[in-house]
C-alpha cells in the first residue's frame, strides 16, 4: 500500500442498515465530523461499520484460547475497511457505579489527592489507604464508606397513644385485621388493648426490636411454626439493610414515607474514619477538599507550599485543569457519578482520555455538545483539537453548527432518512458545506427569527424559595398555557429547578426525557405505542384465528428463541453475546403463523416496515393516528419491530413524545428534546410543541438550542454561571426582551 493511503481510513462499499454502497476516506490525525438528518446513516457508518470493525480487529489480536471467550463480532457489511487504528468510543451512556463511584474515583484524581495527604498532611497518619473510603482501613466503620445512613421515622411508624387493637402500628402491612397484625396478637406476647405508652421497656423492646424467632401457633386446629419478629426490626431488615432501590417501584413508593435518609451520624457524610478526617493540609481535611468545587479546589492545591508535594501538586492541577477546561468546574470530586447527566458523563469520560497517554487512537464521539450552552461550546472544540494534536484521529457525530465549524473534514450524510438516506451528499471543508445544496448546508445559512407574537399565559405555577443544590432562594412563576424554555449554562441549576423542585410539586406532569424505555427485550415501537394490539386484531380477523398467535411472547412465538429473534449466549466476565435465531432467522414467529397474511404481508413483514411504509400500508384509523404521531416527531425511518434497546436517547425521547401527543390540559416537561436532531428536524419538533400548547397544554422545555429558545413564548434564564456561581434566575421574559438583557449570557448569543 502506498504511503499516501496510510494517511486515511478507507471504507469501500459499506452497506450496514440503510447505507447504499458508501465509500469514503477519513483523514487520520484530523477532526472529521459526520452530520445529516436523524436516520440518514451517520451511526451506521461511524458505529456499526468503523467502531465494530476496530473492535473485531482488536479481538483478533488475542490468542485462539482467549478469543473463544470474546464476542464473535460479525464483519460489518462492507467490501473493505483499511488502515483502522484502535477505536475508543466516548458516548453519553451514564456512568453507573453506585455510591462508591464518584467524580474523583472515575477521573483517577482521588488516588492522587490521597497520596498528597499521606505525604504532607498533618498529623501524619500512615499510608495512602487510610484516605480511601473504598478501603476497609479508611472507610467510616459506621456507614461502610457510603456517607449516608437510613433510619425509620419512628413518629410515622408507631402511634404510642394507641393500642394494637386501635392500630398503633402504622407501617405498611400492619393494619388492624391484617396478617402481620394477627400474628402479633396470636404470639400471645402483647395485651392488644394496652396503649403502647403503657408498655414496660421490656414489652416495647419485644414489640419493636425482637429478633426473629419461631412460635408455634394454632391454625384451624393445626399447630404451625410461624416466624415472629419485632416490627421495626423486620422493616429494617427488609427495606433498610437491603437496597430499597432493588424493590419494585410500588414497594419503594409505599415504604418511602417511613424512611429518612441523613448524613451518617459518625462521619457526617465524609465517608472516612475519624483518624483520616483528623489529618489536614492548610487546615482542611480530605473530605472538605473533595466537597469543594473543582474551580476552587485547583486554586487551593496551587497554594500548597511544600517541596515534597511538588510533583503531586503538578499532576493534580493538570487533571483538575482538564475538568475546568471542559466546563465542569462546578462539579465536586465527591459527586456520585450516577447523578451526572448524559452530557456531563461524556465530558468526564473525555477528561479521562486527555490525561491518558494513548496516541494514534481513533476517538469516536456521539454528539458531545449535548447539555452545553453555546457559551461553552468553544471549550469542547479546544479539547477535540487537543486530542487531535496529540496524534489521534477524532471522529464526531454532531449537529451543532459551532462544533461543525472546527472540523478539518466534514461528511454530510443524506439526503433524507432511512431508505431515502444512506448516501454521502457532501465531503469537504466548512466553506464548501455552506455552499453545498444539502439540508445541512441550507440550514447552516438560515438566520434566527425571534418570535414576536408570543402567547398570553392562562395562569401561573409558582415555585417559592427553592434552595436545593445550588439554588439560591429561587422564587419564579412558570406561566401556564404557553411554551416556556428554561435555559442557562451547564450547572446553573436548570435541572434542579425543573426536574427536581418543580416536578416534586407537580408529580402529575408528563415527563418526556431521554432515559431508556426498554421495558423488556421484546419491546419495540409497535408494542410501546400500542399499534401492536391493533395489528394483532387485524391479523386475527382477516384469518379467522386467535389473535394470541400473533403475539411474540405467547403461543405463536418461535420456540427456539421465545420470540426474541435472537439468542443470548452468556460468557464469563463479558457482556453476553447476541446471535440471530437459527430456527426463525430473526423473524420471531413459528412457520405456521407466518403463513397468515394481511393484505399479502405476514406479521414479520409488517414488523419490518418503517413507519413511513406502514403509513402507506394501513388504513385502520387508530393505527394511522399512532403512526402519524411517530412520523410527526421525525421517526419516519424507524421500523415497527426495531428493539427499543437499539434506539438512541433522543429517539427514545421522541417516541415517548409521540405516544403522549393526544393529551389535553397537561403539563409537559422535556429535557433537551433536540438531542440527536438535525437542524432541519427542529422545525418539526417546534410544530409539535406548538400543537401541544394550542391544545391547551403547558409545555416546559430545558434547552440550549438557540432556535428553540428564539421560538419560546417565555424564557427563564438561569445563571449567571455554574455551581455556586449560579443558582439564580437572571432573566424572565420574551425572546424579543432577552436580547436587550445585559445580565443574560443566553441573550448575548441569541443576538
Ligand atoms: P443516524 O445516525 O444518521 O441517525 P442511523 O445510522 O442510526 O442514522 O440509521 C440509519 C437507518 O438504519 C435508519 O433507517 C435506522 O432506522 C436504521 N437502523 C439503525 N440501526 C438499526 C438496527 N439496529 N436495526 C435495524 N435498523 C436500524
Ligand atoms: P443544569 O441543569 O443547569 O446543568 P444542575 O441543576 O444539573 O444544572 O446543577 C446545578 C448545581 O447542582 C451544580 O452545581 C450541580 O453540580 C449540583 N447538582 C445537581 N445534581 C446534584 C446531585 N444529585 N447531587 C449534588 N449536587 C447536584
Ligand atoms: Zn459514616
Ligand atoms: Zn427464533
């Protein structure tokens, strides 16, 4: 192969999903941005072709023995893929990890901070493990390093002024005449008519805290062994010592009012042993530093004046600076990673890679601008450039015009979605894109229009003196019957205000977010929207058979895969591997069921239709209405049977929107609904929001997209900055007003 060709990743004849024999060259050690309408095929090129092949090649490097344990990745459908280097995907999947995973642990900053304390902290307490809440030596023995403890709210659990017969036990399951209540009485230990306040200390101890013991009881003349246990003891064992989050949502709701969560009484939330907390640098201990915002912490660390500490201080400030650079200076090291948003998670992962020493890696980003205010997009751009300048190839799927601007090379995929897409409509630099006659080129040039005929609100919903997280006594009115956009820089408090404070007051609001909706592996757009029920009925009546046959979780299902169309093979240590079912070849149904037709199509063929094709095929009013709703939210290209688990966050959000479109008089809350949407699709989304408002609903949207902000009836701008420098409402008013508001950063960008 010639030297010049080594400078490119070369793809020939790619045909994954909707790709139409795509061939292209991606320059190495440059930033290449893939753009185009949703469903045009960007992910099919970047993830299903490039990333999959890179992973497959990586697996081939292992010995035959190791390979037998690795997923057997099928070769992507392409004629050739050449010159790939190792690919690292930096996506928006949330960083899980429970309470033991924090910003500090995930970025590897905490271990360095511990090292610092073990070297220069006073008084000297020993080794580095003493400062780790994940280490038995360092963790607070009271809460095992979790920092919180749960307890039963006694005043809600028992009423001391009542007797058992009067219902003194108020915990769930103990109402008068219930099974548990009967067991207490049958045990013979308690006087059912005595008020609890009259119990002796011993009796009360027995009623509330007795350990489990077997008691012989008489049931319909038969002696039976029954376990009896103190009521608080039992509740504690069942709901406090075990993670209540593993119980059903209903159970969680029932028991929640009886449990309070507070900081651990021993370490007060610091998670560490008393010895570790006694060790200080410039009067502060490690827990106090971990709860400082990164922007402040970096200043504190720089002031440490100790020759022993110089190399440690250098490496700490370097890493902290990366967090500041990417706009995460408002976060603290002790922040639990599972409370970070998708955009924040992606940026944290990015920082991890910046500190690493890998070169000649292909980094793949999926819409890294998510959650970033226009003010902070330049920081993202700088980080992408840094990664490139270290000698890496950077591939980005992105819709934000301000990110597209920094690309060395742009690939525009289109012209439309699904079967109308799958081709490359433009390749080249930014100036060329502006001149190109493609949807992206056209929309990039369109100037923003400010909305002037804003609707008048029908009333208001008030938030009073909110102080959660960084909110500084926020009181604000949210108008009803209009479209309100809540905006502001990342970390200013938008989610805290709307998703937490507001939604706690209005739990009946319809929340349309980006969380996954895969209720089961069998869920797909048809089952989720209810179309499947109508389709089953139509097949049943056309063929005069039972509709149960057409459900792929009942008797019509392929027996080999139980209607999944795929079989899962579990592997030790690795994610399980999914292979197409050999018996039904992925069609999910038994041969005999596939023989039944509706207007010439089998049930499997119907499930393979895209929304657009199904709209042509069906005439049933209910089905058409539901399909139209999906089409309206820009999901024309999705097939009815595509597993919900393969949908992106943005697509999940839009499918939820589609199935909630017909409600009236409700409050809708949406969190960055433009995620994954191309500029040309944003107009449709706005139409839908406007339709919801015109039907009498209140729509509240958290958004950074300038086009959506410019079309709001009312804007609430949070700021002025992130974290402790935010938490205020800096502007309330219309789009025409915000561009004159000096204190509003958003207004400046809208201008
Ligand atoms: P984009 O990334 O541009 O939004 P995609 O590459 O995800 O587009 O999708 C291109 C087309 O391929 C769409 O019609 C989409 O529905 C289809 N597609 C994507 N992933 C799958 C899949 N796992 N199974 C079936 N169809 C898919
Ligand atoms: P925005 O939505 O504007 O990006 P957030 O409401 O997410 O801002 O964050 C506002 C502030 O509250 C930030 O300082 C953030 O770190 C903090 N915060 C948000 N969620 C949590 C949480 N679960 N625990 C602790 N602090 C949080
Ligand atoms: Zn503790
Ligand atoms: Zn099967």
